[in-house]
C-alpha cells in the first residue's frame, strides 16, 4: 500500500493570482487522496465533470456528523455542527426548508430591481474616490463598502441601525481572529440583529429579507439570526475580494483590460469569464463533502465515510471550454463552477453578479486609465482559506 | 420538444431565467422556476439547452 501524499501547503503562491505552488500537479486529473495538515485524509476531485458530480449527487453529504472537519490549516472548527440555521451543514428536505424562502429573496427579478440602487452606491463611492484624488485604495474606496451596504439593504437593516450593524459585521468578518473573538463578535451581531427582527415581526412586512424570514417562514429565532449572520458573511468579503481580484487580473493582462475598455456594455458576459478564470486560478479546495455510500467518481471508488474536497481548479478544465487556462473576455459565458454547483450553489450568486457587473463596468468607465500604484505582486494578500484577496489595492488614474 | 422543471427539487437559483428569460420565470410566491413556454420555438432552444446545463439542481429537462 502506498503512503498517502501530503497536500502541498496551499498558502504558498509564486504569483498572488496563480494557483498554490505544486497544487495543480499534485491533484492532476483525477481524484487523489491526500493527507491534510490537520491529519484528516481526503480525496480531492478536480475535473469539471467530477466536481459537478460531487456537488450535485445526494450521496455526498454536507453534514460533517461530528467528525473532525477537514481543514487546510491546523485551526479548530469554529462552528458547532448542529448550529440551527447552518444552511451549509444540512442536506435534502431540511436544507430545502431553509433554502427556498431565501431563494425567493434572491430571485433574478428582485436582483434586477436592486440594480439602480447598486449603481447609485457605486457612483457615490467613485465620486468620493475621484474627489479625494489619486492614489486611492480600491479595497476601502469601493470593493469593501459596496457589498456590505447592499446586503444590509437587502436584509432590511433600518438606517438608524446601519452604523452599528456595519461596525459589528466588520469586526466579525474583517479579521482572522481566534475562536473566542469570533464567538464574541457573533454574539454582539446577534444582539444588534435581535431588535431589528422583532421590529419586522411586529410590522408583519415581507418586502426585505429579514421581514420575509420573520413573517413568511417557520424559522425559529435562532435559525433566523444565524441565517442573517450567514448571509452577511457570505455577502461581505467574497464579492469584495472578487471585485478586487478581477481588477488585478485585468491589470496583469492589459490586452484583456483593453477588451473591457472597448466594449463595457459586455461587462455582464465578461464577469462570467472573470469569475471562471479567477476561481480556477485560486485553485483552492475549500468545499468539502462526505460520501454516505460507495460512489465512483472519474473511475475511482470513493468509499462510504470518505471525505471529499472539490477543487474549483476544475474551471480550467478543457472539458468546460477550449483554452480553459486562458482568460478570454471575448468568450461567451460558459457553465463555470465559480459559484459552486448543486443544491448548495451560492445563494447570492445573482446579487454578486449584479454587484460585480456594475462595479467593474463603472470603475473602468470612470477611470479609463486606472492602474496599480505598486506592482500587483507586491501587494498584501489575505488568505484564510475561506476567502482570498488583496488587503489593499493602491491605484492611480 | 417539451421543457419541464421538476419543482420538487428546484432550489430557485434562477439560472434558467438568466439562460433563457423568454422561456423561464420564477414564481413570486416561492421563487421556484416556472416554464412560461413549454414548447419553445427553434430559436429559443439554445437558451433552453444552456438552462438544462447550468441548472445547479439539475431539474430542467428538454424532452425531444
């Protein structure tokens, strides 16, 4: 019997926008079993078809069943596996019960109704950035405030609670703190949210996400609060990081940036390609499942009880599109895995799309000569294995 | 050519609406996918096939 390969340390990258050193070679084409730094063995699936299969086949469960969480670092698991409202740790009918009412709040038409407001928030932030003058930090000027303001409005946080809400949410998601710090900030945020939920319940409204959850569902208070925190977490840093990473990829590929500058009206399609490519290049293996039965994936037998992690490096698989390793903004949108796949696919994907499309287009329309003030490779990057992005993006125009 | 959505497994992601807005919608009541045009004309079929491919819950089907 051969010894299980040790997973290459995922944090080491030769270039901040390229996959971790040794990772593409180590995962190859097919499921490989690796030993992770916290001692758990897990398969990594990295083909386009394999990732789609694992993420959509009900025999792969998101329930961790009290088993040690497979992690890419030695940190402890923060979340109680039985936390009420943990939508990413339940399957089947239980998951549908929580997911469906939320889906209604993220419907395509609702997101389209939100577009003018997103545009307004983007324009206001670009106005401030322009007025202050170069150099500016793109992260604090646009990338971070945009999604947090939008998600607060979508949730329906009343204006008088906004400041405290933003500050508390920033404390919770802004830093990689210890488990105790995380729990303290989560408790504080729950305290901020509780009276807001009570107000919505009293008013009986369902025209925002908190109202919808409070009045149109059978969610318990614990579920509701945790779902709010989850939505906030999911909407806070991911979109922010991607808006930054998209910009950085374009800085590094002037020919592609020129395509966007030439025809910003195609930003919607270009965002799909940037999402495909950026997520593929991150190459992380963060989405984990557990087989509940023996299942064959890409010709390899994965046994009941085995851990499986999917790598979204699958977005660079030629099976998805020709020249998949190249960023090509002239490409039509393809069925990429940038938002995941299966019943747990990113709930806020359509919101993220709207923010990224409007943000990216407006940024380069306002500042056609936008460029990095320091080399992209010399910027600071934050990597806590859930999110990855530039901590600061100094720009001039 | 008949388009169907298995609503028992639909998660309301709206990917079908993005792929073929003339053929699909989402219900105002529950956000689940709706087929507006069950027998789409030939020019709508590429969008429908895209919807079949993109649907994260794999519940959109096109029976030829």
